[in-house]
């Protein structure tokens, strides 16, 4: 996959039924469908994932794009206890 394909990838995943979301700024998830009981969605998501190919090298750019779309689950920061 190329960086020019990121938008098409995310759109295709959404259309396949994926609840694609960034997890903070550290990662993203694509496999879980919006409806976990939709067995067909798992197949569609896998087909889209395979069609776009390797994308690990674009992780940060995919995360940034998902943030632009508001498709992000923020990770709460741990309170600073002052202990080392």
C-alpha cells in the first residue's frame, strides 16, 4: 500500500463494516466490525485488508488520517504519582 491509498483503504474498511479507529497515537484497529455478530463483515474486512497489502510502514500516517476523521479512541493518561 502507498500513502496515496490511505484514504481509499479507510473508506473501503468502513464500507466493509469495520469499526476502524486509531488507538490514541500508538496504533489502530481494523478487524472488529461495527456489528460483532456480522460474520460476513469479518470476511469483507479480511478481503479489503488483503487487497491493500502491507501497510505497517504507513502506520503513523493511517493513525493521523483516522484522527482527522475523528475515528479515534483516546488513551487516558496515567496520573503522575510522583513515584519513580
